[in-house]
């Protein structure tokens, strides 16, 4: 999927979601590297004054600097909040892969209403049981991996993101990945975003908001029409090796299979 979606890009910036870190790309990273794509999984950092003083623009500055440091052609790949950051810096990217992204305006108005404290205590209040509920797609090893790594998040960043950010449509090739069982960013919102931007959308029929980062697509899917939404399935994480089938059609000339050894993963955080 990723190697073909990013086209000729040989470098990719991976942007994590709220409350997470670069660790959540542990599955995607070796897959991209197997395709000859060098990856940089950014860890977004709060400002010196702390999370309560951190704003969305602070993360944008970090994402833009990290992307600019990569040789072109380069891709920006983001999940959830990281997807929004990828869109914001898309003017400096040659391809986008957006995994259940927090959408910009006007689609942000279709997100479920949420209230955020100044510091969201995802790390401080992390519990194994709540992590299981947040990661219904994950196996026990993945759940434990994430439970040990959640971090607190800036409520101001999430409030800004959910309020909506006005921006122009990206001009680079764009793939959106939408999970049918996403309760944070409904699949219809992501599909609508892809249609409006004349991008492609892959629909994961059995995945949650964090599902795409805790498993990988099992079947190739057709390129379809621009703005189309194709279905795929998720490969169970219980296999010792995963055969990853990449996209066909517009994103690539033929299916490409890569055997990826099992590694301890880290999924995307709640939004």
C-alpha cells in the first residue's frame, strides 16, 4: 500500500496522532523501508512552557521543519491529528497518505463533539483496560506496547484541530484511509474529504480509528476512480509473517508482495 501510494518518493515523514509518538508507526516503518523508502517518525514535542501552553502551530512548525529536512521527492504520512498536520504542510510534500485524519474546515464540523481539558491526561491516567477499549483491533502485545507509551496531550491543540483549520486542497497526490468503525473520525467524513480533493480513498471495512496502524491491508485494491472509496481487509496480527499486498491501478502497475517479519508494534492514539 504505502510504497505504491507514495509513488516516486524515496523519503517519508511519519506524523503520529494525539497522545502518541513515533513508536506508533512500528508496523508501517519496516514496510516502507522494504520498498526502499527512508522514513523519519517524528516525535511531536510540547513547548518549553509545557503542554498547557502548546498550540497547533507549535506542532506545525515541527512537522514543517522535519519535512523540509528530507530530500525530494518526499511524502507526508499522518494518522489522526498527524493527518491534519500532514495536510497543513502538504505544500512541501510530493504525496500524502492520510490515515483517519482529523479533517480541516468545513469537514471538522462533522466530527463528534468533544471537550478537552488544558492537559489531556492520557499518559497519567493510562490503564490497560482503557487501552484495550481504545485499541479494539490490537492483539495483547500491541495493547501492552501502547499502554506503556501513551503520553499526555495539549487540550488547546485538540480544541484548535476540532474547531477546524481553513486551508486549500493539497495539489499533490493524496490517499485517504478510512476505517468503517472509526468513532472519532467517521469514515464518511474521510471519504468526503477525498472526493472533494479528487484524491483516492481506501475503506477498511473492519477497522477502528487506530486499526490501520495496528495491522496492514491484506489484499490489493483497484485504483478506482478519483475520489472513489475502495474496500480492503485487515491482516490479523497473529501471523508470524505478514504478506503485504500493495495497491494496483493508478498508484502502481502491479500488485507487489513483501514479507515483513513480525515486530512489536505501536498503534495510533485516540484521536
